[in-house]
C-alpha cells in the first residue's frame, strides 16, 4: 500500500475481518499469555472490526461523583431536636412539625416578618447566629473518560501499513455518517477490553461502551526516517474515550464477575 490510500483489505479488516494487531509480534505473545487491550467498534449490538495493542504505561481510571450543599434550616433543626431526644421520626414528619412550629411562632409575634426581625435583633445583640443545618447532597456520578497513548514504531513496510490501518480504524469510527440532507448518524461506539492471553483480564477495569472523543496523531516524533514507500517509521496515537452514560454500582462490573461474587457469598 502506497501513500495514505485506503485499500479494500483495510475495509475488510475494519468491517470485522482479520483483527489489526500491532506490533506483529503481539500475535505470538498474546497466545502465550501476554497482556494486551482490544478496541472493537459496535455495529448496533454486534461487535465489528477490532485492533489489538499492548497496554500502555500508566493507564488510569477517573471515577468521580458530584455533591452540593443543601441548607435544611428549620427542618434540620427540628430533626436534630427530635433525634437528640431519642425519637425515631422521619424527615417528612419533621417537616410538618417544623412548619407547624413556625406558624405558631409567627402568630405569637404578630407576623412572620416581625418575628424574624425581632429574633434577628435579639440574636445579634447576644452574638448568636441561626444554624443553617447544612448537609451534603448527592447530585450524580461523573461520566468517565479514558486516555490511551500508543507509539507505533514499525520495523518493516508491512508493519507501517498496519499502523496506518489502525490510525484509520480509529478515525473512521470517530466520525458520523450522513443519514440525510439535514441529519447525521451517530459515530460508532467502542468496546474496550483487557486480555491476558486469550482470557479477559479480571485485574484490569471493566469499561462500558464508549465514544471516541479525540484522536491526535503525530508522525516521526523522534526520527525523520521513512520506509521505502514513504511510510513514517513512527506513528504516535493519543486517544480519549468517554463512556456513553454515567454509571450505577451495578454497571461497574461485568455480569459474570457479579455472579461469581454472589456465588462466593
């Protein structure tokens, strides 16, 4: 293959034919139990073409959750008071009781605004402040993203062609297709899995289906060497994936892993 053209053989591999593997020596090493990572695009619910690469150094998983602060005010004060007396009263009960108490206080002082003003003045003189009863409120989990960086150093023209095919594999599945004059079809999703030889590597994280957010390609970052047909000797690929949704605890692990844990219990 010359230049940067895509051939029919490239398309066959990208559409689920022979998996792309780099370097070529990874095929034999994988058979003997070497750890590697597989990227496959999803054709609907079916797995399409794939490529296999060594696991990069320093792979990290960015789990995150979001929280905010909420002031419970009189509801929190009423709940705290009742709980301090050893009563088991729900938050809904406390809300109703606090509202009733607030109404009685307002009536006793003539109006709610007058009561607030008098109460505020007396607290100010006494050096006291209202307890807002601030607590932490869960608002959601972050959508995880994952970064992979690969340096594809080819030892032959054939390996250089494979490196180009891998580059095109990621680029093609990152972009949408035209679905009409004014509409686009979503880009393909990716399934990312870690293997130890031919078996799933249970010591590496489970990643749910992802979209490819970014692809940055650098040619010959440390050399100016080219193969006979003009292929760069080095291709550096930096990939950023993002899972399609925020996860719950039940979605963090594969079903097989969960069932094994339940069976152990």
